[in-house]
C-alpha cells in the first residue's frame, strides 16, 4: 500500500547560518519601493509572493565587516558582527549585532557630516534561534538616539520604548 500525503517543506535557520550570512566580506543588496502605497503579498502562511507590481526605486548594499575595524566600535561593546553601508551625501552607516543563542541588534552609528548613534537596551532580538515556521517571540527595548550636529548646534537626544512581536509565517 502506498499513501500520498501532502507535506510542507521546512527549513531551520541556525546560528551557523546567520554567522555565514554576516561573515566579513559578504555583501547583501536590498531593494525598496518608496512609491507604491499598498502591496498584496498573499495570505498568511503563503510560501511564495508576487512583487511584480512593486517599483523597486531604491537600492542599497551592505557589506559585513569585523566590528572592531569600524570607527564607532567603542559605542557597541561585545558586538560580534557589523554591516557597513555607504549613504550618498551623508556618510557611512554601521549596524551592530551580537550572535549567540539568538541574533541581537545592538544599534547603529552614522559617521560623516554629522554623527548619529542609536543604542538598544537591552539589545533587540532580531532572530530567535533556531528559527523555523511558527517561531514567535516578543522583544522589548529602549532605543536611545543621539544626533551630534556641527557646532554651535547642541546634540539632539530621543528615547523611545519599543515592544516588537515577531512570528515566522513562511
């Protein structure tokens, strides 16, 4: 007797996968649609999406670097990974992460014509690992944003509380 049963493919994202993704020298290109007002990406749990109607008019590339080789590293102690991105006309942005049991986002620093730093306390949980379909987690943190403008302007400081609920749905 042979029985055919529908089955869903399942992958698991592990710390080793994230470590490879954030390995120094790895470049990731992102595309954004800053024009389209809405997009229907399908039903919850869908395994494929149709983005053909989106206008990807903004492209950015981030390159992973060793955090201790970046100028603002001292503001993000314990970071294990960083990504560098050039921002035309502004400077360079660095995003800092800690990879251990989970992937944590520590904050961002922008260097150039002005200085900007965000710091999350506690660090934001970006990925709860291992991550599979249905993985869900909540992360609560306080983001401090400090913008240092050229003198005589004083630094600008903003503190915001966040609670983020994440669910892996595909």
